[in-house]
C-alpha cells in the first residue's frame, strides 16, 4: 500500500458504484479509472467496521 502513495496512478478517478450500511458496517463497491490500469479500470470493495465513530477494521478486496 505504501508504494501506491509513493507512486500514485496518473489521471485516476474513483466512482462509487454502491454503498451498503448495516449494523456498524459499511461496504463500498468502487471502480477506479486510470490509463495505467489493465483495460483502463479496476474494481473492488472496501468493507469497514465502525465503533465509536472510528474505523476499527478495513478490508479491501479487488475484483477480477
């Protein structure tokens, strides 16, 4: 992940495709667009668990 901050994708933009909220959990499906990605885009899901207003767990899953 650190490499992503050091070498960000050029001309990247994210589209939030869907958000689900339930019982202290948030799931966000997204599509990332950049000419540096194979086919020009990539997709994934971020799943957050929240407690006391803070993120206590984050799992990022890339879709193939």
